[in-house]
C-alpha cells in the first residue's frame, strides 16, 4: 500500500511539474493563431467540432487550448504509461481525457468519447496516435465525426526554429522564444456512409488534406 501511494504521489508530482514546465516553456513562444474564428463561430452557434492534429504537433497547442476549457472538451488518450502523464496534463489544462486507443480498450473509450462529445460539442483527436505509423490517419476520427455529426477541423503547428526528436513521429518542439504558428484548416463535413469503399475514401481524403503539413 505504501509503495503504491509513493508511486501515486511521485507520478502526480511529475505531472504537475510537467504541466508547469509546459506553461512556462510555451509561454516563451511568439504565438500566431490563424483561422480560428470560422469554426469557433460555428461551435458557439450550436455546431459540433472535432479538432484534429498529427501526433508530431500537438505539444505546441496545449497552452492555447486551455482557452477552450469553458466548453469542457474531450480528448482520447492511450492507456499507456505515457498516456497517463499526458492525461494528467490535459486535465490540468481543463480538458476531459478519455483513456483508450485503437490498440487497447478502443470500443469502450470510443463509447465514452461519444457520450462526452455529444454533451460538450467540442473534442480533439490525434489522428495517427498513439503509436503511428506517422502520416496515416486512423479510422476512428471518421467514425467519431459520423456518430456525433461533427465537422472536422485540422490544425497544424510550425515554428521558425524547432527541434525534432528521434521518435516514430519526429516529434516537433519549438525552440524557446520562437515564432510559432497555430493554423486551423477549413471545416470538413463528411456525410455518414455505410459501405467500406466510401468510408475509406473519406479517411484518405482527410489524410491527403493533412499530409502536406507533416514535417518529415
């Protein structure tokens, strides 16, 4: 019991420290927001919005995404140990993490995600996470958009000075005090389809739209 409590408090301390670090570090960015108004007006007028990004680029958006906490938005995060940390950071930023992925507890997570999404009208999704392969949009984002009748809004991050990790996604980290652009794409509305061929066309269409912004 004591060991478990020690691990709990150690993890919580680490997550709190990471969250504070993110706020301080990303606070050095000279952040430029592009094309936010269109989808935000749609949301405020009763629409449902699913924000989507590559795993490579989500870090730089965390600080700005705290501005959306009034909507109590949801995001699906894997059951991995890394996912536990990311989930804790997301909670502190005012988001509602739903634990699960395509590889583990996916069906139950998707069910919970749908329930939360229908209520809040705003959610975010990492289209190639948590394990990749990089540049491949997974089917879950299309299913989720269909079920809740949401528009998909891709977002992209770029920095004038940046590092890339030696990881499967070439994770992007802007250098301190860099000019960082957070750009939202056009709203995409996919009608619900029943046949696999039409579904795959929608998945591939989203992939083709988002691929040019992926840093390789």
